[in-house]
């Protein structure tokens, strides 16, 4: 349709469609239009046009969520303010999905439980993140601690970085979790060596390492479930 969104029939405007038919009636481009609010006065493109351009460039909302502000700003008409709004909205959605699945004092019962939480957090990350979940004597989650960011090696995933917070929280056990940005959760030699080293340190300190879970794209590896313990 030619002209700005305000010139469109009321039933076709994203905001009015949302009020009348609900959010399910909106396309991905229309949802993005509501987030970025205004079009580009220079090119004359509407907010929906910009939403379509973003989706054409990145393919889908999931890939868009993983884009940086700089990458978003490469789309003509999408400046820092619009890019920041997009990043904030998609991050809130990711946090809602993540936070509802794993809560403090929830009891750990299976590796699938950890995967269901972390695959929302990790699925669009381009770097490796190594986390430790601290548990009490009844395997209830006390809290999570980020140990490192970046490619894993024994200098940054050191036993003291894992077990210092465990000691401070009086944790009885820990679960190790990290992601593989490649999408393939198969453990590397470095993963195996770090896991062995941390298990040995935990045994000495009386803090059990219950499992190491590697999160990939749509799948995961549990060291315990795979018999690697």
C-alpha cells in the first residue's frame, strides 16, 4: 500500500489490528513495526516496510534476536534507537521463556530440565558461556553463576572460579553447563579435560559435580546420561 501507515484503512494498521483481533493476528513484520514505531522519513518507508526489510535480511525473528546493534543499523532507516528497541523487546521475550523454566529452590531431577532452561538463553549466542548451577543437599537450585565467556580453556575455567561461589553459598553440589555456538553439543577434548579436573577438585572439597550438560542447537549432551561419568 502506498503512503504512511496512518493513511491505511484502520483494520489494516498494526495497532488497530492488535486491539481488535489480538496479537496472534499480527505478522512478524507488523510486530516489529509496533516495536520500532516510526518509519524512515528519508526513504519514505513505513515501520512495516522496515520490519519486512529486517526479516528479509536476517530471515526470521530468532536470527534477528542474535544480531548486534551494529548489524541492525546496516538496514537503511534502522538507526540506533530503533535497533535498541528491537534488541530490548527480543531480550525480554527470551528472558520470559528462560525464567519461567528454572527457578530458585526448584529441585533438579533430570538433564532435560536444565536444557529446557538454557537453550532459550544460549541458542543465539555466538560465544561459549560456562555456567555453574549451585545446589543444596536436596538438589534444589540455589542460584546460577557465570564462570566464563569465550572459548573454553583451563585458565579461565579454573576450579577456584567454580567452587569459590559454591563454598560461599554452602552448596552441596554443582551442575556444569555450557554451550557450543556451532550447534553441535559433542564434547571436545578440552570439555572432557575440564570436566575431569573439576570433578577431581569437587571430590577433594566435598562438593559433588552432578553432571556437565552441553547445550547445542535443538539438542544437548549430558555427561551422566552418556555414561561419561
